[in-house]
């Protein structure tokens, strides 16, 4: 089960980061459209998100430091969820650019549910990793 979820999350973040790479200007504009940051800050955040998503994807796919990268993923998803909820509440439905132009998506309840689902999956992986560590520590 953990292997399936790990690979699923890795593939999702890999596709997300690669598709954003081909539409960088659109992704920067999307961050700017949330109206939280100036355009120059949106560019920096866009690059940071892109690199973070790519690193997360590699670590999940290759099973590298999963406990640490699960926490980083939970933090990133928390930011996405925190940015999406107010947009939904005020009715500012914009293109989320989550997968670049590959899969258009809007900041709506469905995006929130997808992010929450990913959050639960990553939380489950983190929990299983902690549980595995506790078992291995008891064996000594």
C-alpha cells in the first residue's frame, strides 16, 4: 500500500513540476492572480514551488528520506490549501495551473478536495514511516 501511494504521489508531483516548467510565465501569473504577492515575489515563489515539487517527486519515487519529504509535502500542501480556501470563499475562481496547460483546473471545491486527498495520503505515508521506525527501534 505504501509503495503504491509513494509512487502515485511521486508521479503526480513530477508531472506537476514538469508541466509548470513548460508554462513558467503562466504559472507566475497564476500565483500573482491569487493577489497575495507582487509579481516579482510570485516569480520567486513559482520557481521555489517548481523546484520543491520536483525534488519531492524524485524522493517519493526513489524512496529517499520519505519521512522528511513527507513533512515537506504536507507543508507545501498546507500552503496550497490555505491559498485555495479564501479564493473559494470570496468566489475568485482562477486557473490554478496545477498541471500547467496539460490539465486545466480551477480554484474550486474539487481542487480543494484533491489537495485534501493528497494531504491524507501523504499523512498516511508519514504515519506508516514513523510506525516502521518504531518497530525497527524496538528490535534492538
